[in-house]
C-alpha cells in the first residue's frame, strides 16, 4: 500500500512545482494567489496527488458562539483520501482555536461554496458550480452535517403578471426610482457602483464578509463577453444606485447543441429598508418580460438560500429544480 503524507504549500511557486507529481492537477496557482488561504494542504499517495484543500481562519465571518474555520479548494481522488484529508483539515483548524468548521467554501461566499446535493432532472446551467455526487457523502462520513440549504428554480412562463406589483411600481415611480439596462461601454464604472451596493445589500446575509472592489471587478470581468446588457437592470433614484439584477443567457445550452432559450437570474440586490420594499420583485418581473420580448422562454432563478427573501420572491414565478448544501462540523 502506498504511503500517504501531507505537504503544506506556502506560495504559488511551490504549488506549480506539484504539477509534475502525477495524480490529478494541483490547485491553480492563480486561485491560490487571488484567494490567499491561511494554509493549503496537499495529500500525496506515494508521489501522486490524492487530494488537497485550503483553510482560512484569520479573516472569516462572525458566527454566534463559535470561532469559524473554513475549508475550501476541496478535491480528492476517492473516499479514502476524503476521510484522511477532512480529518487533517479539522485537526489543523482546531489547533488554530476554531470551534466550528464550515465547508466547502473558498474563503467567503463571494467565491465558490456549497455542494450540489440534488441534481434533479435539468442539465447544468451556465456559471452553476458542479461537483462529483459522492462528495456530499464524503463530508457526512467525516462528521459534517448540513448548516444551510440552497436551491435553483425554473420559471417556464415569462409572461406571468403579478398584479400586486402594480401598486409597488406606482410607489417607486412616485419616488423617482427609474430602471435602466447596463451601460456596457461603461462596464467597470457600472461594476464599481454595483459592488458598493452589494456590500450594503448583502451585509446581513448568512456568513457574509466583504469582498474588495478589485476582486469583485476581476470576477465580473470574466463574464463580460457573455453579458447581454438588456438583461442587467439598474434601479436608480436621483442618480444613486438603489437596486440591480444581473442575468445572463444560459450558454451551456449552445454547447449542448440546443437553442439558447433560457436566462439565468444570478443576483438580485436592493438597498435595505421599507423605502425600496418590492423593488426586487419589480426587477425580476421586468427582466422576465424583457427576456420574453428577446425570444427567451424560460428563466432560472439561481442559487438561492432557503431562508432569504429571494426564495420567497422566486416562488411566485418558478419551481425548484436543484438543491445545494453547505456543511459544518463541531471541532
């Protein structure tokens, strides 16, 4: 039987040197530099990579009564590697004084986190995270249990009208709130305003921690080639951004040889307070109507926390097609 051992990677050069080890490829050096984990551990079986993960414990979200440690950048060759790696990760976080491990999460919720835990029958959509089905069982076998659930939902009637929104629209009109599409020729400037609004709108979300403007811009610049500006809506009041909705076409349909007839509602954010109550619903209704006029016939409301307002908003138009789970383990 091949001997297992752990090595700690301290910089991207060390990470790049592992590319010749065999097994499966190491974490991308670019991700290591961008996400700056507090530790990155690689499990070697013989001289081949059998698994790896990153750990964060310094800059992590607050959680009542606990000191959090995060496990992300998770990948393993098999269940034996999973049991060993997750046990090692838990021990390392406990040694740093953490009392609760959250996984998988690549440092914060602006990046990749949670596992696809119930695929349903719909194929994957554009920008949807994927993972081997056995990963959920690996975490559960290592003593992790669900701490949060998420879902994606599908709307198949983009002409549906919610009559309750008439009064909301009238109130917003009277307050001077105007909705316009993204100005693609001012993409970075638009993103800077969206980033500032997001920090306020999401500050009470589960496991929230802020993200730098630089990383936010880096994330969204990657999807600029796929943006259809009519599907990104900005709500403004006296030139102040008070809400936005970011949607993109489901380009994975084209890769499967299908007609692209689906849009993905990726993010909806509105400033808190009663003044803008209902604006999120108005943005969803507006973008679905626009999508229909552009020839789309379906919309996916993506990756919603089960306890968030977005889930209640979505339930008026769509039905659940996919489930995701975030795990935790006491240390």
